[in-house]
């Protein structure tokens, strides 16, 4: 029975990945900071699907987290067949006025932890000639976004990093996919301190189930990347290739200014 490790599994897209994979008879290693939520999810999925669910309570903004997660899986004799780097957050506001420590934590979680976990588990996948990695990015990856400057930059990093790994690892039987959802029905806007007026103006939102279904379909097809969110998301991600850079930035600054 395959095993998937999912970060940010206590809610939203990560929780939905756990539920979908459990229904497909996949054992799970679920990671997040919220012990109560993880244990409740683990109990539910174990009882419903008769799978094994290991809980790792870890704050991925801590620099030692990825190493500790890897050591825990090794100590338990767990082999990770599917790594889903889903944990991440955003923070709205003018960069000069934001909490600097929070910006660094965002980079640590969205990028450093993702790279570190990938670097721990990818060699094992290459060695056995199979395995998959899903990295969750965002349509914010396709252009700089004023007032979400660090968040958009972290997601652009995830997109570029993941697509490069897709090309490097196909020959070893390892699939790598970057998923870029548009606005999704999660707690993102609240956690990012988005002004209510801007949150209300967000394009029609995808459900976490739609994001996960599209991601799993794209992974099965061996795609390098998938954008989720219908025509609106496809349109947004295509703008940067046809609109002059400064024109696009001026438009985005007006759109995202509270």
C-alpha cells in the first residue's frame, strides 16, 4: 500500500488531499502545527478507510522541521511514495509596513521547508525508480503582485523549482507536478489579513475538492504543471506573456490596493 506525506494537512487543500488519498487506499503521514485537528482527522480516516495514518505535529517555519520530519519517518520505517508540499500562507500589505519577521517566516514555510523536504525524499524515490511530488503554488506565481509581494515571489519560486525538477527526474521514474490554484474556498484570505472588500471581489472560487481532483488527474498524466480555476485563472496566468510588464504592474497595483 503506498504512503503519502502531506504538509498543511489540518485543513483546506491539504485536508482534502488526505481524504481523497485515504479513499484510494493510501496510507498517510499528515503534518501540521495543530495537533488536535490532525489527530481528529487521523482517527476519522483510519476508522472509515482502515488505513494507517501517522501524525507529525511540526511547525515548518522552524529551520529544523524538515530534518526532524525525515528522521521521524526513518525511525518508523516509513517509505514516502507521494510527497505533497501544501503548507503555506500569504500576507497582505505594503512591504515596507509589514512585519518583517512574518515575511521571513513566509519564505521559510513556502520555500525553504518545501525545498528541504523535497531534498530529503526525492533521492529515495529516484533510487527505487518511482514516486511523485506535488508542490502547491498559486496563480500568483505568474506575475508580481503589489501588496502580496513576498507571497507572489515565493509562489513563483515554487513554480520554477518544480518545473525544473519535473524535467530532471522523468528519466528516473519520478513525477513532479506544480499545482497553481486560483482563489479557493480556504482560510487563505483571513490568514493573509486580506481587506474584506478585496476578498469579496475575488474571482469565483474553486473548492478544495476541485483543486485536488485536477491535481491528481494532472499527476496521473505526467504533466509538469496545472492551473486550477477555470477560464478566469487561465486568463490571469496568460496576461504576463502578452501585456507589457509596467502596464501589468500598474493594473495590478490598482486592483490590489485596498
